C-alpha cells in the first residue's frame, strides 16, 4: 500500500483541552486517539479504543483528513498533538507527524513500548508506559529498549523521553522501581490507577473520586517514605476535573 | 552583620511532599517557608507567614540550623528545596543555597518579583509570580526585569525561569496575558485562585472544593477558547488533595 493511501484507524479526535497526566500535564493539546491495542490490561480506561466490539465506531482515515481535523480544532494555531490509543504505535503515524511538523505543530505519543517504530525519532515527546503486574500484561524489555533506540536513532535531537507507571498496589510500585532502575537517565512519572474506569459505552459513568484521591495520597506517602525523590507523582487531572467523561 | 551570624526568619519547614503547583508540580520537595512579605494580597493563602500578628510563630534561624533540618527531613537524600513565603526574596538566603548545593540539593524559589537578589543566579528554578489586579497589589515591571537580570547574570547557566499567574477573573486573565507578552521567552503557568484561603489560625478550615474545580474548568475553557496554547494550566494539587491543611 502506498503512503498516500495508507489509512489510520481513529477512535476519536478531540480538543483542544489540557493534557491531564504525565510529562505534559496542564499543557494545551489536541488528542488523536487511534483504535486497537495489542494489550488487554485488566483496568484499561480506554476500552472503547481497544476492544474490537467497538471497532464499528472507529474510522479508517487518511493522514490529510486527520490533519485537517486537527487544524480545524486548533484554529490553525500550532500546539502539541497527543497521539494516544489504544496503542498508537500499531498505526502508521509517520506521515501524520511529518505533515504536522511542517505546520509548526509538536507531537507527543504515549505507548506501552511493545512496538518500536522508526518514526519515534520524529516525535517531540515520547512517553513509554510499561504496564505493571496489576494489568495482567508482561513487558518485553528488549522491545522497550528497541523503542528507546528508535527514538534516539536520529543524530539531530529526537524526542524528550519519559517513563510513566500506573500504580495500583505494592507489586506495581516495585515493578516501577525496578523498571526505573533499568533506565536511570529517564525521568519517571508515577500515577495512581483509576479503579473505576469508564465502561466503554457509558462515558458519563461515575468514578469513585474519593478512592482515586486516597490512592494518590497513598502513592505520595509511599514515594516520600521511600525517598524516591527522582520520581514525579501526578494524578490524572482530567479524571479529577471531568470524571470519566470523554472528549474533554 | 557577618554572614555567619545572619539570621533567616522562618515560618515553617516541612516535607518531603510533592510540589503542588507550577513548573515542578508533582516533584518531591522540602519546603522552607520564610516569614514576612512586602505585599498584602487580598486573597493571600499564607497569611500565617505574612501578617506580623503571627510573627511570634516565626523563628530567626541560622543557615546551618535550617540546613540541618532540611537534611533531617530528607534523610540526607538530595532533592529540590522549595523556598517560599511570604516573600522569600526579602530574606538572606544566598548562603543557604550555596550550602545546600554543596550537598547536591537543588533550589527553587517562588516570589512575586518585587525584590531582586544576586543569589537568584545560584538557583535551579526561579518562579516569578506577579500579582494580578484581584490581589490589590501593583507590579513594578522594572524590578521584575531586575529579577530576571539577576537570575541570568551568571554566564554559567542560571535557573530555569517561569512566570506564574493566579487568575480569579477576567481582569486577572488580561493581566496575565499582557505580562506574558512582555516576556515572550518565559514559560507561563496559569492557576485558578483559591477563593476560600485558610484563615491563618485554622489550618483545618474547609475549602470550597467544587468552587475551586469550577474555577479551574472556567480557566481551561478560557485559555482554549483564546487559543493561548503556550500557557500551561494547572490547579493547586495540594489544595485538591489536602484542602487547606498545612505542613503536607
Ligand atoms: S495498553 Fe493501554 S490502551 Fe492497551 S489495553 Fe492496556 S491500558 Fe488499554
Ligand atoms: S505576595 Fe504571596 S505571600 Fe505575599 S501577601 Fe501576596 S500572596 Fe501572600
């Protein structure tokens, strides 16, 4: 298939709104959420972009159409585009990134690091989010290392890279700590899990906000007691502000 | 007075906890809060470190004593020390910063930018937070510019610098936008105001959390509608997590 006719599976495009978590927290962004994931985390909070039961809501879109939508939403004012999913790394996003950078936009991606792409080198921000034991998934550290190699393969810069870990319990915390030790040069972002993720077909479902807050306090206490001062601990701001509502 | 006997007025030293706002949000820090301020903002949320009525709670401490306390709290593991107040710039903090950096600690300060100090150049992070109209205070832009000059006077680096604005209303927003335009190279952090700041002698007073959330949503909407994509919009995380409680 030629690059021009290459389609990208899109679950939703929305924004501008603020990035709710991690390295770019608080920064205005348009989200391009792709459909499909090679993982099935037990607590996935974007099942509507993962489970094939919802694939009738996904659109196979051309790069130019997606790009037109991002420009429309942002009023042609450059900002950071957040590529998320599902796992955006299983989609052919290289042309979209190159297209958008011509117009002065920046690109961030968040992926679990299970698929390496050469276009990682064209990103401005790469967040690798290996999934902890509570997800039920296993990380292939060789592939995660390939992701880092791909991102840094270009001599002229490459993205700012960070590791992000969702932490539900002590085992997840230990996992994050081990993983961080494997990559001592990368900044680490810890995030308490949302144990009441949205059902995929009810984006107004209530979350247990007190429970989310309690997990955040637990995580802060743990990191401080442990004196893991290189870690940054952040909640999912969009969950605090909008609950599980989608498209904000 | 010699440097050795120079005293610093301290309101409180606490942590480690996470930085709740701005450039270093989510990062572990020990707070050194100094006593006294040259401003009297209408909505000051640290009156216990400002109003001379509370100065009997402040201690005149020597640099070595303060430093011992920071080392104790952090278990001798280097982290970022946040110098706050009141206005920390009216205290002689240069020796404390130099002392701490010998031990590998980093230093951040937040000040309104009404007093410039040559030791700003020794900081790792400088947050200048000019006060908007709702505060009832007026900014002297020449002095704020002097603060920037002081911070960048040293050829070897100097701190990362950011502007932070508390926004309560449209007039505050317009002020932030004008001020940001004066310093186009500086990153800008916008923060909704806490309209229910703690009374200085009741650190368990309830805040209006819904009201704080509403102001955050209002601010996000405003920034997005305005397409001010260079701005970062962040709440006061510690207020969301701990309300007005002190020392966390
Ligand atoms: S990797 Fe992400 S999108 Fe995929 S199943 Fe896990 S949480 Fe969901
Ligand atoms: S400058 Fe800060 S500490 Fe001083 S009165 Fe204003 S809000 Fe309070």
